[in-house]
């Protein structure tokens, strides 16, 4: 039987102090690496866990004055599908401020600037196998860039289709099984609670970002 704690822990994610006895790097990729950690769970058990090491990312839920959300259609090779997603990008520049990264991605991928920014959600995309953490921003008061300023993307980002979708239509697309990107799903549901239902609120752009504990160096 599992011991029941005398006092319920706070309803907030927290750093866990589990010792990594040994770590072996299995693969070093262009964007992320894969490693195997031998973890001491602290109760006499040691387990091996594979970890995809990710630099983190930002996503942008851009909403206009008519409560339409901006989505991009992008090819995603691992699922061999064209997915409707919000603008997003990797935090692969060391020390880059997440807000600046989000502003860049909104400009480059969607062709917009925003004068109002706040934090909508912080999420781990697949905590059972990866340390990927994403900060999802809400961007409002949008202005399109000029044709002369438009950024020309490369590879999967070249020629992406953009579409403004009413929030009600976007939300319906989640439950009809039409939309599947996790940032799309989370972003639509969250921004509906904030802007339509009015029973949730965003956080300032400088709010603390819980990204879990640091991984020790792999050997």
C-alpha cells in the first residue's frame, strides 16, 4: 500500500529532488538530443528513463478585435499531416528573452506585430518523455506588416497559409476532431475562458516560468 501523506501537498507543480545516478547520451541531433538516465526514486528503486532534451519554445495565440484567432497551416513530417497551428518557434538562441522570441515568430510566420502581450499558459508538451516546455502568449492589438517587410520562410515555413478563424468555429473544430495540434487545442480553450467566458485571466509577460528542474550533464 502506498503511504498517504499526513498533509496534502499544494496544488502546484514543484521541483523533485531525484538523483540521476548515471546518464548516457544516445543521440545528438540538430535541435534536440536523446539520453538515458538511471534515476534513483529515493525509495530503494532505480529506473532507466529515456529523455528527449529540448531547448523549449514559445507559441502565440493572436486574437483580433472580432475575436478571431490566427492559425497557420504547416506540414508536420512525424505525423505526415498539414496541421492548423498558432505561430510558434524554438528557444534555440541562448539567453533569448521568450517575449522577444514570440514577437519575432509572430512577425516572421504570420506577418503581424502586436502592442498587447500577456502570458496565457505554460505547459510541458510530453513530460513522460521530454523536457520540452512551451510558454504560450496571448497577443492582441495587432497590426499587419507591410509587403516590403514580409519575411520569406524556408522549408516547411515557406508559403504557409494563414487564416483568421472565429473562436466559436475554432472551438467547434476541437470537438469535431478536425484540429489536433496541442498548442491549438490548449490555446483555443484557454483564450475562450479569458476573452469569451471571462472567468480566467492572463499573467504579465515577466511572470515566473516553471520549467522543471535542471538535467545533469549526460556522459
